[in-house]
């Protein structure tokens, strides 16, 4: 069995704004496994069905909702390949199974779709097995993982890890008016494609105008201060009222890897404000923060390639 490449995909509306994101794995010439955000699968399927039935009814494409059919276990961290290797019948070395690859194989005796992807910034695998085998797989991997001090992690930990890498959560770091460029994801757009949903809208004057809110990083002046998510941001405190907000904090956490608090924010003309000090008015007094790139750990992605 050989691996094939996955692609990171953005789901755009006709208006060019981000609706969801996920990973698309090509299992064969005409079969794809599409993942979305945790709660986004029904709406993405509905959007795809709508376009299939109303815009391109002549396409020989069938969409099947399979969320209930699969149980997924995510293994992430530098020793995860060692945990997984005893259970697979294929080569999962970095050369044979690189980041953003997928293959159909057997894991712990169960038929599986194995993805080499990560939402934490660490070496990661997502093991998809028929739902009825999900618990058995989890227990087998957990038991083997005790040799390497594996521990379960929940969504709060996942949120911190993904924010350290600048990975967005649609609906948290986006607000329905964010384009791929606003989110720093222009690289995910197929610029050579003759057409795709939202392509025309991405060239509208309002969507390419200067001053749009862009996703950036924020470092609080006091590294121990975790900024409040949703807090408004201004460029000066002593201005005629009402003071116009530049944007707001979208994600904010304490990061052990960075040794300090980190935050992400949507700020007007954000990428041109790198190094600027901005203000976050709060009930107990104003806080200061410096605009930075929204990647706080392993900026070159070396840990993904291990």
C-alpha cells in the first residue's frame, strides 16, 4: 500500500468569505475523504449538495455523510511514530509517509484510513477506523503509549497547541467576514484554477481594499497577563470619543512552550502594524500588547516533518 497526498482545504461561500476548513484526502482517482471542523460537517455537506444540485447538476458526483461511520484517534507528539509502528502493516517512516499523506491500511487489526496530519504542530497521525472499533483502538494505542509516557489530551490543550502554531479555528478566529487573505491563508487558494466557488468575489474592491482586518499575533506587555478573548483593541487611549476599535482578540492562552501568554487578533491593516504597541481597554485599566506574526512556536514547521 502506498500513500497519496492530502490537501488543506478552505470552504468558501460565493461572497469569498471562509465558511469552514478541513483536510481532503484523495483515496483513488475518484474517491475523496473530506474532513471538516468538528461541528462543521453537516453545513459543509449541505453547501456541497446545494452547489451540486443547483450549479453543476451535470457532474457525476455523489456525496455521502459518513461522520457516524468512523471513529478517529489522533496521536500527536515526537514519539507518536514509535507508538503506532507496532500496530501497522505499512512503512510510516518520514520518507515513506510524509506530512499531509493518507493511505488505506490496517491498524491494530482494523481496516483504517491513516492520515499524517496535525492540528497541534507536532508530528501527528489521525487513525480512522470503523466506529465500532474506536474504543478498542484507543485502548490499544494508549496501553502501548505508556512505554513513552503518553497521556490523553482534551480540547483545551489542543486549542493552546494549535494557537502556538497560528492554526485557526473557523468561527473563533474568523467571524463570517474573513477572506483567505485576511487569515493569512492565500497559499491555500488554487490560483491556477479556472474557477471555484468564491473566486470572483475575492477580486471585488471591498475584499482587496486596504485597511481590512487581518489575523495577527499579540504579545501582552506583561507576559503573565492572558488577554481576554473578545476584548476590543485601539491604537490610542486619548482620542475623541467614541474611539474606533481596530479589531478584537480572537484567541488567547498561556503557552508553556513560549513561556508566556500568547494571543491572536483580527486587526485593521494588521500585517502592516508589526511591532506596533496597541491598547486593550479593560474595566481594571488599559493593557498594552505588541503586534507580531501569529506563529509563536516552531515557525519553520520542523516538528511536523520529523
